[in-house]
């Protein structure tokens, strides 16, 4: 069983929120064992904080939102994906807005920040959810399931009626090396006709051609990093949403899943395995 980790040093970054469009100052700080991932709103009186835990998810409209102590953070999934893939147990995320920076629309920047800060092992065992049977969440023709597996693996099938995209399939072992090479660079994708509708809803205000891959009926409007960048980003999102339950050992198989199903699975696993929640199993340590 591995020990818990944190960052070796503090590191900062400045960027713009994807949906809010406002400038965001972010600092990642080392944290003690059993802290978890905690977002601290330094722009608010008393610097209130909210833990990145599945039970704190309150919305999955175009992004994953957590809320507690009268504050909320949204679009946390890209950063959480990096924490999961890079095996960071504990970190204090100091932030002066409701949303982390979008950076380039992937989790690459967050992985690079973690690498630059360095990773330090703590003298405390990591608690890991070990999938011991089939778990499944369905919503019509969409689903996500988990089966036992000695590692962390995600398989995703994307089915899109647009002829440019069609059916895409991805299957990756989520190790730091494979994730940063094959998944972490995949960016958010949007259909051009949806962009204006999102902005009327007050969303996507920080989206640009530098941080969102956009397509229309004629084709891609900017250059792809991977031919199947859409499905790779879907896997990136699953990795981030599942981190809200903790570190998980298992194989997750999803078809057309989004933040709603991903976080429902995270909540299911948290209820099943977190001993601090009613009926939760004790995790090995």
C-alpha cells in the first residue's frame, strides 16, 4: 500500500476562468496528511473553504461544481483530473474566484505545475477504494460502470450524431506517464452553434480558440492535438470527477457519460467505501 503525498513546494498560476471569464489567481500549497484537496477562497471574508469531496457536488451543468460553507467552486474537473493522475492526496488550493483558470482547456498546465512543485511522500498510508464487485449507474442509453481491476483504467465510448465525430473509443491505463502523454493534453470541445447559447446563459465567457476545440457543420475550426481528442477529454473528465470519491483501483467503462453520471458514480463509491459516511466500508490503510 502506498503512502499519501503532497506537493514539495508552493506554486502559483494566473489565468482566466472558462465560464466566468474573469482573471483568477491560483496557488497550490503543500498540505498535511488526511487533508485531502481543499479549495480556499482568499477573496472572501474569513477565507472559507470547501473540500473536493463527492458529497459536496451540487451541480453538473457543463462542469462539476462543489459547494459547502456558503461558497462554491465550479469547473474543478480538469484540476482534479491532474491531482488524480499525478497521485496527489493532499493540497490546499488558494483561489480568488469561483472557478480555477481554464489554462489551455486541458489539464496539462496543472500536471506541469505539480511536476514543477515536486511531489513529497508523507508518513501516512493512502486510503484507496478497491472495486470488489460490479457498480453501475445508468441514465437511458448512457452509463458508467466499475469492475475489479488491479490498477486504474478508463474505457469510454463517445457516440455523436455529427458525421465529423461519430463514434470514438478510448481505453487508457491512468498512470502519470500514460495520462500526461495520451489524456492530459486533450482539450474541451464545443459545437459552434452551442457557444452563443452558452454565453446567453452566462457560461463559456472565458472560452477562446486557444482553450476550446470548436467544430461546425463544415469541420474543425482549429487544429486538433489528437484525431480523437473529444473522447480523450471525456476520459480526462471521468478521471477528475472520480477523484472526488478518492483514489480508486478498478476499471471504469463508460458510454456517453458526462459529469452528472460521473459524479453520481463518485457519490455511490463514497457512500459505499467512506467510513465517515453512513454505512461506508472501512478503507484499507
